[in-house]
């Protein structure tokens, strides 16, 4: 059963919740953000230290890099143009190669299409600064705010592929306008993607945590006990709109990959195949197809004049693997393909007529393609 994801953005005038997205396996690694000045990883060799003792050290270090973000965005299409949307969220200061000063990472749903002059960043010491430039990618729900000040303390983005279930994390943010709020919990799951998302969200894997995330926390960092940012807090699963211990963060590796492309090229390049996938493979369907487990992605439609059509994909194929990556589900396929550079030839293992076969496909460029759910 799929759960509805609620974004944890806050309106300045009132609280609001509503839907978002995430990251994936990026083969071959990604460009890391530069470590922050004065924010070296903690010494974790002392196994006798208690988590709560380490909480205080991490909070003292990271709080300097946590900011509040307020934005005045253009009114949505069809709304009264005289009524711009005022929203609030959180962010974290990091460094990226190729930028002057530092970068505040936050959610796209916080900033949206707001101009730099309509975005206000409140630093930990209370100063208010504005970005010189903004990059945004709605498909990953990430925005980068370039602050032209090299003296600001930057946090370090972790390798989120190393995050494990059960490890302690701290969530920082400004819920309900309460700046510099910290909550704690554990990583409940990784690679979480079986959630209903907005139609513009393309990458569908999250870190799941039970750390409390509430309206206004969107864009704040999820931090491990080494003081590194493992994710960007984004959404909760809730029927009531309040926190229920099921929160989601965009993994740091996605932030690094998307951020590097935005800064270097101004756009994000995504690969695509040109197939429509089933939202899930049910156990009965898997057995009918001759599979002994529920895994992979079931092809429902092969669009004409696409890389998949040229490679000979058929309706009913189940894509089990890309190169050496075993696919968990349709979201995993979308994430892996999106991360591939257009023009790259890859080998896919496909289940067809109750046996596995290999298919080679040249990855297409998703640029200019209409975004829709489950369309890698």
C-alpha cells in the first residue's frame, strides 16, 4: 500500500504540509562538496562514548551552519497575481567547487521560482543575508542559494551510500518558525521509494528516519554523529498532517550530484529509456511470470521512437538488472537510469518468456521529455 508524502514547508502566515522526492545509486561515485571550515568529523574511535554526549558536540558544531529560509514566490498559475506566496523553511551551508562564497542547500518547494531579492536567509547569529544567485531543480526538489561570503561556516556532505539502518541521526531546522530546533532519532530505512509523490518529482528514494520533522523543517540537514550531513529533510508520511515518526530526507549523494551539475552547467542531465512501468509487481504476478521473488520493474508501455523501442523492449518485460546493479523495483530503475549520462551504452538483464536475456540500450536524454510518474 502506498503512502502519501507530505512536504514539511511552512507558510509565513500559517503552517502547511504537502508532497516530495529523492536520490539513488550513482555508479562511479560523485563529486563531493568541500568539507566545511572548522567542522572536521568527530573522533569516533572511542566506542565507550554515549550517543547523548556526542549529540551535544555535533549540535554545537553543526548549528553554526543551519539557517532559516524565507521566500516570497510568484503566485501559482490561476491564482490572484496580487497575492504572492510567502513560505518558510530551513537550509544548511555547504561548499561546492566552482562557486564564490558558500551555498545554502534547501528544498525547491521552499524557494520555488522566487528571485534572489525575494529570498531571505537568517544565519545562526541572527544576521539576514540574501543570495547572489539561485539554482533550482524541481524534479529532485533541491535549490542552491549562493551566498557571497567565504567566512560562513560550512558543513560537510557525507557519503550517504554508507548510511545504515539503526544509526543515530539529528534533524536540524526551523519548525513553526522556531529557529535552531534539533530532534533526534535513527535511520529507519534507506532507499525508501514506495510512496505517492507529486507528478514533478522524478527521483524516488529517501532516507527514512523517526527523528521529528515538522512544518518549517524542509531543507534542514539530517546529520550523523560524525557531524556530517547525510540528508536534507523534506517530507513526512502522515494522515493528520502532524509528525508521526515517519520522516524522509533526500540523501547527500543526490545533493552532490544534482548540485554539481547545476553549478557547472546550469541544468541537470538525466538519462531515459522511454518505457512506462507498472507501479509495482504483485507477488501473484511475479509467480505468473515465472519469477520466484518480487523485484525488478515491469514494462507496461514501450513508447515509439525511444531508446527502449530501438533496443527491442516489449510490453511484459521485467527489467531485473542494469550492468551489475540488481533492481529492487520501478523506482530503483528510474533512479539508476536518471543518473546515467545520455549516450552511454548499458547492458540490461530482462526477464521475458520465463527466462533471462541481455539487452543493450543507448541511454537517451530526458531533456525536453514530458515528465510523468514512473517514466524512466
